[in-house]
């Protein structure tokens, strides 16, 4: 059973701080990695994806991938109250048409 | 911009009714997916479709069926709705392979009474 694990939270950070969200996955052959943000009552919104080891930056967001440790993380710099949401990690465990495997999400709360 | 639309945002049905949930995408994506999301259980895959007229069971297909007659449209059917099918239903689509980004529709909150 391919698994993606996330701490459910809530993770509370003060406004302006760095929020660090972590995700581990079980399938060493996993190819690509995605982060979604989901506000309460809304659908998931894709915010970052990463395919190669290392860091990928997009505005205040940085995705980090370490395939040797089977670990992917999302850093949010200068956290804002509007970043308060649940963040879902998703992993493509193979190539071709394999469905993504989703973690259950980490709830982030940014305190003003 | 990728656009995935779902036929209803909110739906209330009675036990035993046949329910159709429609999903349409406008980006010529081959792969389409139906999930349900419940508190504490996360996203669970019901069915997916690689391409037109193709379908595969996901993790929880019991009580559901699907139809993909056109590339842009993927329908989820609850043959006889039950109260345990009350949930948020999410449709998603992506280009052919898993390396491509997957986009979700706005969701349908279905209540079965």
C-alpha cells in the first residue's frame, strides 16, 4: 500500500514567521510531488509541484524534495492569516496514468 | 487557465434516488478523476478514467458507477443513493501522465436524507 504521511496539525505560527509543512512517502519510485492548499469548504488548489531533488521557489513558497530520505516539505515565508488552510501533499507513485496518492493534510493556522 | 466545472455546488437527494454528478473540463485532458472527501478520512478515489470510454476502479467504487462518453465530460452515478454517501464530491483532471499537474473542480456537497 503506497502511503503519504502528514502531521494533521494544527500547526500554529505567528504572522510573519516561516511555516514548515512536512510530508513523507513510502514508495521510493515516486516521480513527482505536489502541494495543494484547501480552504474550509473549498476544493484543493495546486500551489507547487517539484520533480527533482532540491529546492523550488515560487514567491513566498518553497518546495523541498529529498528522494533519498523520501521526504518533501513546503515552506511558507512571511506567513499571513490568509495562508490559514489545510495543505495536502500528493505523490505520483509511478509513471503513466497512475493516480496521485494524497496525504490527509496538515491544518495551518497563522495567528495575527 | 485550466477550468474544471461541476454541475452543482450543493445537492440534496432522498435515499434510493439515482444521482448524477457531472464534471466538465476545457483543457483537453486525458485523465479525469472522482474523489470523495470526508472529515478525518481525507481524499478517497472512487473512479478514474484514462481516456474516453475508459474507466478504472479506485479505492472505494462500491455504490458508484461512471461514464465517459466524451473526452471533456466525466459523470459519477449513484445508482441508489444512501445516507452514507453524504459527502463532498470532487472531480479532477490532468494531461496524460502523472507528472502533469492535476486540477480540481469546485466540488459538489451532496446530502442524502
